[in-house]
């Protein structure tokens, strides 16, 4: 596979020769990719192709799976996140994650967002915490809908609101990278459009990496797209190029609906 073509100054995440094993299953094979800052990168491919597995390497979520083994190097801002001295909890404050199914804590809207800043010591007092919560809810494009019900349970919101609350929660620790694992797959079309609009806004401040099963969504929200198939990173480049003029026959077959 050719060397990544992201300009050196733009690179936020740099992966080299990454392999992932679940026991004897070789789930990810020799993935080398550079992911830019202040842009949305989409991972696409058939179910089971390794896109979510690779995404979870970027904040060491695979560490929580006993049978998982990750080899190779993944650098964020030049620092190898798998070095022994790296604290995965601190790493996950820097690399936020939003999951497929909205998963607010069984706490109030306020406490959902305040939880991360509180455990990471980001606020010196209640006034600072209030400020972080409001800023994060505004960043999650949900402040106007919840500002009068901050004490209400987060689980009482609609599905789309819950997902935007989870995005607000993820950005409350001021991460630099935001990972999203099929963030719209449980949402209706209107809620999906709201989250997509939000992703477009978020890329001004973050390196956003999204796994999506929807090629239309990848085309709408991302600037760069990586196509995974059977654990291989088949092709990676500007989204327009991948969709209009793919360089690999497998990519073309997937995009045209002949595999997947």
C-alpha cells in the first residue's frame, strides 16, 4: 500500500504497521495510515472488516479485551500511545469516544457532562464546572434544548438528544481527537442530520474519526476516507477520490454494492 499522503504538518495520528490479534484471529493486518488534524476521516467497509477494531486502537479500548493484542506503532502528536509510561485513562481524556448506541450515564444531564472534568480535575470550583458544562453542551449543539432541565435524567432525552449529550460529554475533557463508532446507526433521519451537522462543526477544533456503515454519510461528512476489507486497509485518500475514482477494484466493488 502506498505511503500516506497527508502533509506532515497536518498529521495528528500516525499509525505504522499496526496488527491486531484476538487470540489466534488476525483481525487487523499491517495498517499504516496518517490521519489529519481539524478534519473528518471516515472508516468504511463491510461488517467485520476491522474498521471498529482499528478505531478502538486509537484510544486503547482494545486493552479492555483480554484476548486482544496490538502490535505496531500509533503516535498522536508524535507520542507513541502504547508506550509503557502512557496512562490509558489520561489518553482517553485526550481521545474522546462516542459509541454506536447512545449511552448516557444514569445521572442528570449536568452530571453526565460534569463527570469527566471532575475526575480529571479540570475545574477549580462549581462556577468553573458550570462553565465547562455549558460550553460542552453548546459544543454538542444541545444546550438550548436542555438548559432548563439540567437536573433531569440524561436517559429521559430522545435518542438523538442522548447522542448529542454523549458528544458533549466526550468533548467536556477538552480532547484533541474525537472517535465515533457508527454514531448515527441507532438514530432516525432527522436526528442523524443533526449529528452530521454537529460533526461538520466539530472538525474545526478536533481530529474526528468516524466509523460508518453508510457510504452516503461518509461522503457527506468526511474529507478523507479509508476503506477496510478483511482486516486490510485497502485504500485511503481524499473522500472525493475514493468515491469517484477508486484505485483498487475491491473499493470500486464495495462502493458499487457488489461486495459488502
